[in-house]
C-alpha cells in the first residue's frame, strides 16, 4: 500500500495561506493539453477555491476542488516575482 505524501487538510491550509495573493495556476486538461495562467486567489471555501485570472481572455472566475490539487491535475503556486 502506498502512503499518500499529502492529505486534503494540508492542501486546504496551503491554499488558504495564498488567499488574496497572486498565484500561478497549471491545469492538466489531458491528452498533452496544459493550461497555465496567473491570477488572484479570490476565494477559499469548504469544498473548492476560486481564482480570478489576470488575462482578459478569461471570463469571470475559475473554480477548482482540493481533490484536483491532491491528485495532481491542478497545481497552484505563489507568484514568483523575478528581478
């Protein structure tokens, strides 16, 4: 049996720390399709979180569940400010 390295409570707390901050989001859409964008983590709720993308091509907010982060189909990282 493989032990999980992370659990859902740790994923929630990691995302909660980034609330109202700029984050880099990577979404694996399957079949070698990957969507990357930057946005503001605008809401954290019991079952999901929302990100408001900075690009004008997106309409509204996007929402993801913590399970998607846990299984690796969505990655959320704090924005890296390069000099």
